[in-house]
C-alpha cells in the first residue's frame, strides 16, 4: 500500500497510509543496502505489511517532487535531505534580532528547492517601534526579492498568524526553517490552536534540555494544509546551490549580466559590472561579500564531491535531483 512519512524521530518512521492508518515502518534491507537511502518527512512510500510482523516495511520511496537538501554536517561530501514533497518554504527569523547573513543562506537553500518561498518575521511584539518593523520588513523584502512574501507575526497577537495560515492553504505543505529559538514551535501551536509542539520553555522545563527535540512531523493546520517544523537543524551547509544563489541573489546576477566576461568571477577582471556597482554604492559591500562567500562554498563542495567520487572510482555524473531551482523574476 501507499503512504506518506508523517513523522520522523529517533525511532521508526511513522507512515500514514492512503486509507488513513498510522503505521510504524522500517526500511526493507534491499532498499538501504549499500546506498544511504532513507525515507524523509514528506516522502511517499510503498509499504508492505507482512502478516505477523509488528511493523510495516518500506519497500520503495517514490520519486520526490521536491527536496530540501543541505550538506551533511557530519560528512565531508554527502547531501542530506531534510524534507520532501512540500510546496512552500517558510523562513523564520525574529524581527528584532535578525541575522541577515543567515537569512541570505536560508533563502538560497529555500529557493534551491524550487518551492515558493516566504519569510516569517517573528516576535514582532519585541520590536522597538512600528518604524523598526517597517524598516526590517523593507530590508528583508530587498534581500528576498519580490517573489517572496514577507509576513510579520507575534505570539502576543493571535490574529497575526492568520497571514501564515494563508501561506499554507488546504492541500499544500509548508516547511519551516529557522534557528532554534526563533519561535517556530510557538507559531505552529498558534496555527493549530493547541500545544502540539514543545516550545523552549517546555523543552527546558522538562530537564531533558532542548537538544532532545529532533522529531520532524507533518502537522495538520486547521483550515489549511500541513506544516513541517524542523527543530534541531543547526548548520545549513550548501549542497547544490547554483539555482538557489541565482534566485536569492537576483540583484547581483542581474548586474553580472553586464560584466564583460560571461564567466566573470568579479575579482579582478576588467569590465566587471558587479565590482563597479559595489564601488558606486549601488550594491552593498556586505551583500557582495555574502554572494561571493556562498558561491565559493558551492565551488568547494563541488570539488570535494568530485574528489570523493574519484576516490570511489566513479565517473562524474549528475546528481539525481528532481529539478532545477525555480527561476525568479529578475526585475525588482
Ligand atoms: P523554536 O525553537 O523556533 O521552536 O522557538 P520557540 O517557539 O520554542 O520559542 C522560543 C522562545 O521565544 C520561547 O521562550 C517563546 O516563548 C518565545 N517566543 C515565541 N514567539 C514569541 C513572540 O511572538 N513574542 C515573544 N515575545 N516571545 C516569543
Ligand atoms: Zn564581474
């Protein structure tokens, strides 16, 4: 039978079958042997439920329409898929404690999936003034581009979460990313109208500490679709990110089209339009530095992959990615 992985924790994946039954499952040996394939949250799977066996067996993982991939933080050159088959990525950051560098990275990873992207600015009640809210919002809009919606929420103002609910319409799934502590769980609880996710207070209060919360779950949003909270995701190393960078840095890419050389690295080439824009102040130094650093990171990860492949004696091949990043409107 067919089903979808709706919860992943330290134990066995929980699959909801098409008939609506929840079944704990393990992977068929043939599926995981040799390769490191594992079902992730959101995966559609074929499950076998042998008689006299207390668990279902995942026989096949269906091709993914979309995946959220980062570089495996524990391995040198392996991708790690964190979620599959979603429609939108919601990037959460606290409005009064923004980390714009991290936001740029989060946007690259989000755009790379090809899904819709939105930014959720949390804890608006802690902002100094309405003016501060407006100015952060404008800066985020500049970074994220016109394709990404930006919403402002506060746990103190339940009505504010309706803007988030609208980003998760029925029949769709949204994945939340953001550093621990930005208020994702609180937001999920507000959306659901119940304490379905343990917030920081609960996690710390139970004496187990926050590091125990690693479960990923698809949570049903009333009058909406599903959200996936991804706690415990710290590092966001880039894997394939060319399309994501192109979309998340459309402003820089657009400038680069006027560079004299198509493969301009914007370092010391003559006729570099990007560096000219930095010098004239049209493009900020910080923005340019982020762009160069993220591009450099993808070059490095590609080199390491090639190196690892050579060591395994394999030929260069394209990765089995489901798609390329979604082209974002270049005009801003
Ligand atoms: P998560 O780690 O992203 O899931 O973040 P939590 O939802 O656990 O929230 C982290 C902390 O921020 C907790 O102490 C929350 O009570 C607090 N918090 C969450 N949302 C808000 C908000 O809108 N305003 C304020 N002032 N605090 C919030
Ligand atoms: Zn250039």
